[in-house]
C-alpha cells in the first residue's frame, strides 16, 4: 500500500523530466524539477542544479518576430525556486542568479512592444529588447512585473504587485510600487528608508 501517493507522483514527474525533457535543454542541472509546464522553448534555456519550476510556467525564447531574427538566452542558475504561473519571454538575455525565489503569477520580460506607428497594429510592430538580470538571493513576490533593462543587485526584494522598469537597483534594496522604486535599502549595517 502506498503511504503517500503525492510523493510517488512527484517521483514519477521527476523521472519523466529526466527522460523526456533533459535532452532538449541547452543545460539541465542535476536535481532540477519542472512540474506541468505550460510552454517552453528548451533550446534557449539553461537550468542550473536544483531548480524548481512549478506548474503553468511559460518560459519562451523568441527567435523570430515579424521577420526579424533574435538569439535568446535564458539562464536560470542553481537553487532557483519558481512558483506557479511564471510568464517569462526573452529575445535577448535574461539571467536569474543563484538562490532566487519567485512567487506566483510573476512576469519577467526583456521585450517591449513599442507603440510608434498608429497605422500598424501594436503586435505587428518591431519589438525592442534589453538585458534583464536578477541578482543572487533575490525574492520576487506575487504578481510582480520585471521589464526590459532591469538589473537587480544581490539580495533584493520586489514587493507584490510592483512593476519594475529599466534601471540598476543596488544590493540589499526593497523595491515597491508602480513604477517600482527603492523604498528601503541596507547600507552601513542598517536599514534606511528612502
């Protein structure tokens, strides 16, 4: 008799990941687990060791858009935890460094759909892109949006429902709001409100 069917289910999913998914990724680290992905382009994705990606994640490298070619690179380093419903799209480069925790319903993109020509539908206009980098040990809370050109330093927090726009955010910062601003930062051995 099976004592805990949930544990058996997780072991089966882990085994299926290893057998069927691993060969298609640029890199698929030991102990990595993907649970019920929604949509992936594994040929552009590098996963470090012990990465957890929960259900309904969309992690997509965009290699062609409106006839323009791109070379997307998605790097997720060791011990990253991603909860359900991540929406990540990349035409250039997105790096999520070690020990990052991403809560549910987060959007991360290095792509912008500009609205320049009123005679062309927005989705048909050429996209713009910029590097996104999330530093080690960051925590991204529920429903946050990380946009092109964002570079988060080490151990940053992005508050729930925040929209973080292009900029460099230093280590040990707490970012909140729409648009996201630094509301607190650890400097000289103390927390300082901004």
